[in-house]
C-alpha cells in the first residue's frame, strides 16, 4: 500500500491508501445524489412511503457494505479475551 493515510481513530480501522480513500469519497458522492433523489420522491403524494423507506434503508445498507468492503474494518479484542477459561 503506497503512502497509507492513518486509519480512523477507532479500534479495528487500519491505515488506508489514497486510492481507497478516493473510492470511498466517490461512493459517498453517489450515495448523497441518490439519497437526494429519494428525498424528492418522498415529496410526491403518490409515492408509497413504506416501500420508499425500505428502499432507502437498502440503499444506505448497500453503500455501507461497499465502504466496509474497501476499508475492511477488523474485529477487535475485548477485555477478558486473553483470560484463562
């Protein structure tokens, strides 16, 4: 990984390459554009709000999955993990 940038200041997040960060930024841009389009649909009275909410949730989950695929957060250790059983 060339020129990694420090990871998020959270357990489980590793340093990221500039390329990975650029991909995530681009995905966030696409996500925001789509969410704004869904906001417009929500203003239309003929739109079924239940299905729109389901679709919005699925879009958000999809983009989160893409981000996790790129960032690859790891599992973390918890207190007591090294304790004898």
